[in-house]
């Protein structure tokens, strides 16, 4: 199920935000130190809070207790990826997939990791596995679209971005990436519509179609070769092309 609907994952996120989750999991571990799921869930709380070293320790502990715990290997891979340890992250995702070849989230996160490494064909293959296993998860289509777009396969990328939006009409990142693909195809009017929709979802206000911003890209942050006076540069205003962090909660 998509994270864009109100589910137990949403309620869990609120619980974490209120600071109630970590004490509960720590108490569970005090009562039952070999409770692997409690260690894993505590790691997820730490990951959500940006406490990466603590998250890594919690996932390592969960795996030590239950070496076949797929989700803990997958979550460890996410932490190691954010810690800048790509080889260790790759091993964690491979371990998760080896343990559970039908675990779609492991392929999704492996795809994001490979994308970070510039291995776009391999990222595509992992994202295709994620789509095959979980075709109704919009993040899988978004990840596949990203890998295809980086290979210049823009029509295919457009298809998967549109599928992500069909599955989750409030998925802001998919609108942004679709807009970027359309821009690269020279369809600037269409691109601006989807940039506007991304802005509405991400920032709560649309950019005016009639008055595109003129000063969004400062000289210090401007990519080489981009002229801020050109329409395509204006379209990119306030939108970072960085890859999404694909973090999925329980």
C-alpha cells in the first residue's frame, strides 16, 4: 500500500514525531533483550530522527539476534547508504534480497543505491523487479522512471511517472520528475504545468504560469551551461534534481 494514504504507517510516523515510539521500544527491549523486532523498530525511529549511528547499532543488534530478518538487513542498507558506506550498503541489500527474493522494498532501496552510484542500468533492473513484485507501489514506478530518464529513455520514463501519479495523485516527487522529463523532451508548456502541481503539493502554493520566476538560480548554485534567462532554466526554478531518498516506514 502506498505511503500516500492514511494507514498504520502514517500513525506510526505521528507517534515517532511525538517522541513516544523510542521509549516504548527501549522498554520492550529491557523486558525482552532478544526481541529482534523491537531492535529493528527502534532503529527505524532513530533513522527517522537522523540518528544514524544509533540506528545502525539497533539494526546490527536485530540481525545478530535474527540473522534471517529481511527487513533489518534492508533497513541497515538504508543507514549505511546515508552514512556514505556504499559497499557495505550494497552487501546489506543483497543479503535482504537473498533472504527474501520477493521483498519489493529491498529492490526499491537497492535501485536507489545503484542510482546514487551512477549505475543506471543496474538501478533500472532493480526497479523493474520492485515494479514486478509490487506494481501498485508508486515509489517503484518513480524509481524506474528515474533510472530510465538518466539513460535518455524519456518516453518510458514519462509512462512510469504518470503511473506513479495515477496510483498516488498527491505524490509530489513524481510530478517534479515528470516535469523534468517533459522539459528534456522540449515539452515546456506541459513541464510547467507539472512543476506547478509539484509546487502546490510540496510548498502549498503554485508558481504563476504567467509570471515564471526570474531569479531562482544564483550564480553560485547554477549548473554549468545554464542560462537563467532561458525558459528551461526558469522551469527548474526552486526545484532540485536530486534523487529522492527512498525511505519506507513499516
